[in-house]
C-alpha cells in the first residue's frame, strides 16, 4: 500500500485528479491528510511562492520518499525546487494534462522505490520494500537482510537473492555482501561505508564493478 499526502490550499480541486491518476496506474494506495507525525511514501505539495517551500524542510521522509511539487509556471521556482531534490514539478494550470504526460515516468519511479521483496522464515512469507534494505549478508546457507526494520534471516544464497530481485539498485561488493546503492555514503579502497555508518569490506574481484558505479 502506497501512502500519499496532498498539502494544498486547493485540496478539494486537486484530490480527484490524484485519485484518477493512481486509479489509472492500478496500484494500491491511500490518500490521506498531511500530519506532522506521519511518514508518507509520496507527497504532493502545492506552492504559490518561494516562502511556501519552507514546508519541505519539515516533511518526514525516507530514502524512498517521492516529493512532487504543484506550482505556477515560474522558472526560478522550478530551479529552486530541483535544487531541493524534489522529483517532479507540475504546473498548476496544466495539472491534468501533465499527469497524463508524466504517467509512465511516475510509474517507473513507483516501481523502483516501492518494489517489494518476499522472504520466508519458518514457513511464513513476509514482505519488505527493497528500498528499506541497507545490505544483505551471506552467512553459511542463509542470508541476513539488514534493513530499516532490523534484521531478517532467510535460508537462501546471495546469488538467488540477486536473481529474484532483478534490481539495478543493488550491487555485490564482496562474496558475502550485496549493498543497496541508495545507502552508500563513501567507497574507499578496501571498504564501503553506508549512511548509517556500517563499514563493509570490498572483495578484490568486485573492485572494478564498484569503480564503474562512480
């Protein structure tokens, strides 16, 4: 389920367009009112002037969170929004038309950011978003998923995991480690440092593939 919030003075006018857009995408979602306490997957934020951008500093978000701006046709405002690492800027007077135009692009963003991985433990199947996995560790005949939600153990090999997810966001850096590239903070000669400060060794045979990612 994708959690969406709309922050707008024109909520009643924009809300039906968002519902129509995501219904057409055929994804499971819920559109709720914005609260300071909640973390959403997607934010639609309507702005009218530069001062309105202050709200972006207060949004609770994850690495996977998508932020879409709805605003006037103002080049300076668009440039500022892009610098703030928002993901798309919609012209408010052309919103319905631009939803259609960007449909495939947004669909790809959603598939990338909110893809689930199904894992099994003791006969129970659970799911976790790939974007919430920091790295995967191989330990004998098991793998350990190190994630935002803690550690999960599954009886599987790393190669099986890589084959199943079919994701370019993960890269193998060692015979025992596969890393989510979103969480890489720094690549050194002998190790990779993740954003939550985990240090992982780089295998000799994987150094070249890591260099190609730079």
